């Protein structure tokens, strides 16, 4: 029988010094990533503002389309009569 050669796995070298992402990337790539993050954040904020404005306009439109009876039921008869 042939003897099997035992393979010794080379241990993975672990560095004690952990490099940060900004050190590992080039400065221009890091600047591009920061700019992209800023653009994405601005885009998300703009979309949220548009969504809130749309909801506000829809609420106003529903209020306009309510009948007097619906408004009276909703808000009650708490007004003063002169």
C-alpha cells in the first residue's frame, strides 16, 4: 500500500494591525463613495418630502369632497351659534 502524504495546511497569516477601510482604498475612490452616499441620502430625503406632500394634498382633497353631513359627523356640532 502506498503511504498517503500528509498535507500541511499553511496557516492563514493574521495581522495584528487591522487596516481601516479608508486606509485600504485609494483616496479618490473614498471620495467617490462619500459623494455617492451624500447624493443617495439627499435623494431619499427628497422622496420622503414628496411622499409627505402627496399625503397632505390627498388629505385636503378628501376633506374638500366630504359632504356637510360627513363633516358634521366627524367634527361634531360644537360650533357656537350666533
